[in-house]
């Protein structure tokens, strides 16, 4: 598995320590979604815009790049290679695949948050000028007579100006153009964009599939440094996300996840000494990854509760906690507030919601 060379700028659509999705040749799970894309192309009636939606780290971007490589390698849908294909896989040594990996194919453009040389960080949004770069590709003919493809990763990073620029292009698409829009929360995409796209939703991977992805080389992480128990634990706590499993396997994140998992299992009972100890261990500025892991786990746990079969009052309590905790996270990030206070307040909200749920389950 090739990694980005050290002299290249960091890419906002790649996870630290993992290869960019365009390098992935393995594709785990989502056979139905892959078949839907392939069948649409084989039919000769390929919709010009797709939203590939689902949780972070489950393979959405990998699928988008996999489809792009297949189209660029097979520009004529009537050929036997397309009509008899059973997957979107293309050999790694194919010329089109090599050019895509090197970001040297003139007919594919990625739309993402770009690098800010002044701050040495990525911009916080996809700007209008970034969208214009993608639009520029459509001002010329396809270099090889096939599709011109824009991969947007991800839709949540668009600002109003760049979203409107994209909308204008999708409303009046150039001939043989394709827009693959990666989205973690498709319901937040502008309705005017959403209505012009075909929706393709991916479900979280099973823990077994996450382990398979980690071991298959789909990630660039050195999973060989971890025993089977660590891989299986990380995959269980990752809730179907390979990228989250990678985070858990890095640094102290797996230990943090195990400790938080134990606390959540005890709710509504709370051992505040354990909570304070956990908060102390994740809230220093040197523990950013562990802190992000904790936030992800809290929201994942709430998401599972809100979508579980429970009495309406219990669901309402968990939904209220979701709103309160997400508001706390937004405020904390916007105003650089005390992380420790956020952790304590979040556990308090969860304990109250769990107590309400427990009371109604006994009623």
C-alpha cells in the first residue's frame, strides 16, 4: 500500500497515518452499493450526480474513487469488459489507476478543504475558489473521451458560496460529467442539491469486516503491531468505522475507549472518581486524539440509544441529551473552553437521560 510522500502537503480528505482513499484497491463490504453503481453504468443511463452517504470511515470515499478509476479505465460502457464486469475493481498497474493515484489524470478533480500556507493548516471550509477549480475542468473536453469526474469530500465542508457554485453545475451538467458527493450527514446537504442527486447510503461495517479491512491493507496503519485482541476490541468500539478503529489503535485511544465503555455500561450509576480520572487523562492539549475519541464515543452511544426501541419518554430524554452535548461541543470548540468541564457535563447529561430511560422501562 503506497503512502503519500513526506514532501507532499497534507490532504484534508485523508486520515493521519493512513493512505488516501484513492490508493485503496481492497474494498470491504457494501457489495450492494457497488453493484448499484456498476449496474447504472452498464445500463448506459448513469445519473450525473450521486450522494454517497453514511457514517465517517466506512468506505464512502474509497467507493467514490473506486468507481472513478473504473470509469476512467473503461470509458465505453458497451465494451465486454464493462458489460461482463462483476465488480468495480481495476488492476493496480492499469495506467489510469496509476495516474489517478499520482493525481495526474486530467479528467478527475477532487473538491476538498485546501491547505492554507499562512496558517500551515487546512482551511475550515471548501471555498468558492476551490469550487471554481473543479468547474474549470469542464471548460475543456475530456482528455480521453470518457467522463469528467468531480469527487467532493465532503459535502459538510462546503460554505454557501461553494455550495451554490456546485449547484449551478449540477443543475446544468456538462455532457458526460459525474459528481460523486461524499457526505457524513446527507440530510444536511442543501435540498436543492440533494434533489438533483441519486442517493446511495452505506451502512456501518460489521466488527468482523472492520478487522478484515485493517488486516487487508486497506489502511496504511501498522496493524501488525497489535495482537488479535486489540484489533477485535478496536473494531467493536469503532461502530463500523475503519478510520475510527485506526484512531483507537493509535496512542492511548484504545485505553480511553475501554474506560469510557465501562462507564457507559454502568449508567445511570456513575463513579465520579473514575469520571474525573478519565477527564484528567484526555483533556490536556497534548491528548487531542484521545479527546476526539472520547467525543466520538459519547455521540455514538447516544446515537445508538436514540435509534433503539425504547418508550417515547426515554427516547426524548436521550434526544435532549444529544442536543445539549452537541451544543456544548460546538461552544467548546468555538470559544476554546475547558475540555474537562465538557466531559463532566456530558456524563452528567447521559446519567440523567439513562435514569429517565430506566424509570420508564420499569414502569
